[in-house]
């Protein structure tokens, strides 16, 4: 019987790892379309904004937007739109269904500014790496160059740069051109981080103007998903079962 038990344990481990490596197991996804179009709309659970120069999950944060704008009709973003933490809507603000979150800074709403997300591992397994995917979207031009930098953390305080998730935007000829629909750049990056079952992975996107905050570009993130990277499941419990069976 010990050989059969060993085979069953190995088979269980292979089946779970196979699901993860095939990208079948989605740990989390968010497209922000469920948010209301209020200019004080609450972010989805486990998302936060920070205006701190050194943001931390436990520091001063907010879980609501301060501004909103669409790309056409009433409520369209303009060259005179106020700076802040934005809910962006593709189309008319009140009726558009495709939404994103992000920023448009100004002299009175300065950057850098960050979006943060916390994922708590409740899979029942220890995870070693993740694939995060999302879209960077551009809603309004700006004569100042802007960029996103991407980070990961296992404590929400000490961050590691994941430069494959960075994105730079060159300065535009004006600060009045609206992208309707918004332009989009897709990212998919691997994050190596040991996150035990019950522990949390923190992600951060920081939006920064080159040399200042005025004449900003209206940028956001959308269509986020998180899956285990191939081979990410540690499965220490199952591995232990295999070892125990072999020792009998």
C-alpha cells in the first residue's frame, strides 16, 4: 500500500501544480467597473491611494477617489480639470461602464501618488511567485513627461522594485488632448515573493512627473489579475505526506 499512497500524493501535487502552471487558478481579478461614478467613490476592498513620498500600507492612505472624469460628453476631462485621485470612465462619465483608477496631478494636488493593493493568500498552500497582469491607460495628454514605477512587498513597508512593471510616457505637445477611448499598454510580470498561507502580498504602482506635478498626463490602471506563476505552489504539506509515506 505504501507505493499506492505515494503515487496518490504525488498525483495530487502534480494536479494542483498543473492547474497553476496552466494559468487556470486566478487568485484575484479586478476591472473597477463595479465602482460608482461619484467623485468620492470608494475603491474596491484591499485597494488604497497614498499621496506620501514614501508610501506604506499602514501609513496615511485613502480608500476613495477625489475626482472623476470621462472621455466624452458631460463630465469629460479637459485641460482645466482639477488634480487628484481619479476614477476614469471610458465614454460619458455618468453612463460609461468601463472604468479605471489613477491620477491627474497639479500644483495643488502634487505627486508622486501611489495605488496600493493587498492580496492575502487563502489558498491553503504556501506560494513562492506570482504573475501580475494589468493595463496602463492614458486619458489626457500633458506637456510634462510622466511615468509609473512598480513595487512588491511582503510587509507593506519595505518595497522591492519590479522594473518589468514600469512604464514611461514622453511629454506631449499639449495638455488638452483627450484619448477617446483611452490608449492602453498591457503588462504581465513575474513577482518572486514567499507568501505563506494566511500571509499577504502587497503591490504598489507609483505615478511621478519628471521634475514636477503640473501639466500632468491623466493616467490609470485597469484589468488587473493575479495568478500563481508556473511552479509557484510550495505544497509543503503534500510534500511532507510523500516523505512520510516513503519512510514507512
